[in-house]
C-alpha cells in the first residue's frame, strides 16, 4: 500500500471519514469530533502503520490533515 | 469563615486559569460578601460552570454566602438541563456570560465572566445544613442529586489536605471538572491551606495545556484513569516537569499495568504516586494508598483517609475482622453526605446517613489493613451455578489485550461482552472460556461503535442491553 493510502486510511478508521472528504482543511477547527481522544487514536494509527514513535511535541501539533503530513515527513515518511 | 478563607493574605493568589485570569483570596472573600446581597438569603441556584477562575469564584462565593448552588456542566445537553430545571425550579440560574443570551430569564448582574439571572420561580425551602448539590453523574444529567452539608466541605478539606500534606506553596493542576466531586474537592482542600489552584479547560493534547503546566509551575496533577491513559500516550515520561512532584489518581480502578507504569516512573524520578478511592456520596476521597506501597500493593486503595474508618460486613451484616475475606465495604466519616434528592421537596430533608454509608463495593483487606476492591455488589452473574464477577472478567480481558475497550454485562443465562474492536471478537471469547472454564455458549461478544462512558471515564452499564 502506498503511504498516502495508509495515511488516508488512518482518518477513515478514526473519524469514519470518506477519502474524498479529506483535504488540507480537514482538521481540529473544521471537524467537530476532533478532540484529544481522536487525536491520540490518530497518533496510535500512524505509529503502528508507519512503525514510528512520535515526540510529545509532534503529538500536540497533530491537529490537521495537512499538519500530519508535515510531521510525518520528519520521521522520513514521505508522500 | 468556611474553609479558613479569612486566614490568608488579601493578595495571596487562590486560583489562576489557562485564559490568564487570576483570583486572590481577598477577591474570594469580597465576592462571597457580595453574593449574599445579590439574592435573598439561602437561594437555590443552578450554577453552570466551565473550568475557569469565574467558575471557582461563583461556586465558593455562593457556598460561603449561604446560597445553595447545584453545580452543573455549562455544556450540559439542553434536554437534560430542562428536565432538571422543571424538577427543581431554581429561582436563580448563573451561566457563562457568552451563553447567557440563550436563556430567557431576567439578568441580574455579570461578573467574573458569569451572568446571574432571575427565573421568576419562588424561593425554595431547604434544610439549614444543605451547602451545595452535585449531580450523581457528571454528564448524563441524572435528576438524582447528592445533598452536601457544610460539615462535609470542612471534613473533606481537612482530610484531603492532611494526607496529601498540602501547604500554601502547592500549585495543583486541575483538569477535572468543577462540577465533578473530585474536582470540587481539589478546590476545597487547597483553599483550606491557602494554595493556588491552576484550573484549565484545555485538552491535554493541546500545546497550550503543557505551556500552562510549565509556565505556572504546577506541583501536582490529579486525574481519573482516563487522564493517565492520555498522559501515557502523550509520552508524559519524557517531559521535563521538575516542579511536578505529586501525581494522584481517583475516579475508579486504573488498569494494573498503567498504574504500575506511573508508580515506577514516580519512584524513579523523585515524585509521589498516590492512588485514591472515593465516591460522590462522600465528598470525594475516602481512601488512599501511601506512595511507599504504590508498587508493592498496586491495585489497592490503601486505608481510610484521616479521621475516617473503613470496614467490611458480610451478607448478614456482621463485621468481618479477618484479612482476605470479601464483604461489602462500609465507610464512616464526616464527609459522608446527607443523602440524595430526587425532587424539590427533598431539599428540605435532613441528614439520612449520619456519617455512615455502605459503599456497594465488594472488597477485602490484607494483613496490613489495606483494602482491595473486588467489584461492585450486584456486578455478578451466576453462570451454570458459578459466581462470575463482571468486573473481574473485564480485568481478564484488559489484562490479556491491553488497551482494548470492553464492558461486561448479562444475566444468569448468558454474559454479554461488548467490544469496539471486531478483530478481537473470537480471541476475547476464547480467553474467557479458557480462564473461567465455562462453555463458549455462556458468552456472547457484541461489537459496538463506542463503550458508553461518563466524563470521568466510568462505564455506563445501564446504557448497554443486558440480554
């Protein structure tokens, strides 16, 4: 599976989102369910899928679809 | 004055919130005096709070002034608010200023970010000892309320500040809601010693939450099991928080592994880890496990808080005096509340418990007198004549599959196990079958989207079908 597909899947799993609804505006400010539980579930998904371990700072920053990609790039996950 | 409030310097800081507001002890006293004149004496009010300085000012100010607030979540569901409002018909309602326009009542005054309104309902006759009311459940808005008296506040403040050895230098971080008994008792116990409460409504995943802890140099953190699950996922252990020296847990049993993880982290980093036990019927804390036993006796609730007593009784009501014998845990202490209210008339009722309560928890104590909760009374099934503890089954499942969400309910015909993870359906069943040595047909595993829980993270079993 391509990284992008894996990335999208995490959002589908956590938010029940449709892939076509995912874009750079998708995030804490636009998605009502986006609370700390969802944010941490997303983190857990990424860590498992990409076999990485985030720093606390990055966990706090994981607040949108766009930000997530930026953060993952730091862990050598590219799209 | 209640809670020693007159003992502290006028400009000593009582509370700071993460919006940058601050409240001094002098301001608390002044506001208490003012609150006396805002309403007729002994007025019943609904106080809808957020976790901020204003919420604390209005709560403590009104209790001091002799008004009786029912403290509620400012974001309580409208339907639940309406059912409580119709039932208790409070003459006054106080809400955050920002949402005041949603209500049709006559505005009286706005201060500390909250607006007091007059509803038009007449005065409510209440018992003289009644100090404040809390819902029995933080989020479901059950119409059943816990009736507290002034003596409960003083007792809880004294007991809690004694065993945590609180001083005016303490700066506890308060993430628990003010309308939740353990959150409110944090305010009581810290005001009692003149400390500074750091209160926040920020998400623990929010960068500003961590900024607040660091900048305000929080000295303690109090959470429910769920709070520590979040801290765990946030890699709390890697954070540099030298001022934070005390972590305390209450609000239900914490998974053993997680409990140990925090206990060991605290031991290795010069911090204290103190697990506690309490109920809203007893103004929060009733028992605590001293940190010296945090690892050795992990899972124990320790012994009674100072000035109180735990005991066990058997099925016939006789006292149990031998270690390792299960019975219903009972508690005696001045923090035992007066009883419940289910209607407006009930607010006139006096103390129905006289300092004693049967907790409804099944427990035993060890040779050192430390108590261990086994489960809730009644949370047991008889499957093929064998007594099966539902709480025990949940522990078996969570022990085998860490992090898995589950809830067990059922009848004597069949146990139902609710899971949110379809992939573990068969594995969980196999585990229960092999551990309990019962036939597979005794169990049915159902998959649901989410285990219903209250805000403290306790499972709401009543919301799950039991057959």
